[in-house]
C-alpha cells in the first residue's frame, strides 16, 4: 500500500481532524489568557521599575527594557497567532511583504526580551565582582548605551527576514537561556567569594543598598530560571523541526508537529507574560516597591 493511500485513509484523516480541532481549541482558550496576563504583568513591571529610586539602577533598567519589549511582543504576536491558528484568519497570507514585516517584528522583539534579561544577569555578574574595574561597568551610563546598542544589533541581525522569509530560530532560542545560566553561576561564585572576605562596619545607607542588591540578584535568578526553562522548551521543538526538516513526513506527522509547536510556543509565551506575578510571589522587595509606587500616585 502506498504512502498516499495510507495518509488519505479515513482513520488517518479523522486523527488529523481531531488534532487540528485540538489546536483550534487550545489557541482560542489559552492565547487570550496569556495575552491578558502578558499585558497586565508587563504593564505592572513598567509601573514599578519606572520609580525614580529604581530608574537609575542598571539592573532595573534592563528589567524595564525587557518588560517594554515583552509588552510590545505580546500585543503584536498573540492576537495575530490567535487569528491565524484559532480562526484561520491570516491578514498576511496574500501580502508577502506584510508577512515578512510581521515575522521581523515578532522575532526581533522576542529576542530583545530575552537578551535584556541576559544583560540583567551580566550586570549582576559585574556588580558582584571583587574587581573594582568590573564593578564600575555596572552603571546607569553603561546600561543606557548597552540597551540602545543591543536594540540596534538585534534589528540588524534579524534584518534578513525582510528579504528572506525563512529563518532558523534554533540558535537564537538557545543562546539566551545558556548565557543566563552561565552568568548566574558566575555571579554566585562572586557572591560566595565576597561573603568570605573580612566584614567591615558599614553605614545604614550602604546596608540598604546592599539589601536592595541582594533582592535584585534574587529576582534576576528567579526570572532567568523561569524564562530560561520556558524558552528552552520552545528551543527544543525548534531544534527537532530543524533536524527533521528534510525528512519525508505524512500529513498526520506534520499535524502532530504543528500541535507540539503550538504547545511549546504557548509555554514560551507564558514565560514572558507572568514575570510580574513571579516577582510578587517570590520577592518581598518587589511587593514593597509596588506598594510605594502606589502611595506615590495617591
């Protein structure tokens, strides 16, 4: 029996229809929820990290930049994916240029969100160093320039999407989580070394700053762990897609692959859509900053 006859058999077609219906239900129910959480979470992050006392902190600047790009990514990407996979409505189907622009913006802003978190990890690595020259690089001036430079470089890196529609996302998905884990480990080593150094008498202001730095360090670790795991899940399915790209697959297997892409893509989007709630649940410092920000507005 030929492959085409097996693929077109009634049983196989029923399985394909069932999986497609699962995809439709999954997108229709989960994407609006992820969108709502993403808008609320990142808006509240922006609300907190724009406090005057936090705006000058380089780590908070990276958090703020990541929240802004995550908010834009959520607003642009999730509604389009919901229409495309949940309702079979794709405005970019008949306009190739519009399709390229859509993918350019979604890839760019998604990458910026992750890379700004990498920079937050790197900033804590610099700040925790016993080397004075490295600690001086953890500054408002350096962070401002780095944020702008990263924005320009990421746009340049993904500019080829505007010309060539197809893009391999495997490396771009795996590098940020690996770097997050790497800088987290190196930062922990710095913290451990500084803890065993002789303790000197410090002023109350220095103690407060050190306490804030410890809380920010904890927030960076938790955020990078959460986003890193969810992003890695999506990178795994992208790796599988790349490795099996030239294999001959029947319609049923292609439909299953599409289902896994939707599932892991939703998991990845969740990582960037729940950051504020993760901060609030795990950090007393974040809860205090939210309360103080609310008092300032009253």
